[in-house]
């Protein structure tokens, strides 16, 4: 009987200190803030270019070059 009571007390005390409700929300909000900061950086970098489509063109050119270079490394 004392072991059962001690187990019950231990389980309830562990629940009080280890409550993780809302943890997923905190992580989700942190991820959204990180993405917002990243997108803000991209927008600021695009404004610094002479023409508005420079960043998109640069990304597209790099992707095309990467796709075209696949398989060219082997004889």
C-alpha cells in the first residue's frame, strides 16, 4: 500500500512540473517568425537590385545551370 501511494504522489508531482501543453504552438510561432525574417531579407535584397526581376532571373538561371549540369560530370 505505501508503494502505491508513493507512486501516485510521484506521478502527480511529475505531471505538475512536466506539463508541455502549448509547446507545439510556441515552436510553430517561432518557425513562422523565422520564415518571416528570411522572406524580409529576400525582399530587401531584391530591392537593392537594379531591375525588379533580377533576383528571380538569377535564381532561375542557377536552377537551370544546376539541372543542365546533372550527369555531365561522368564520362
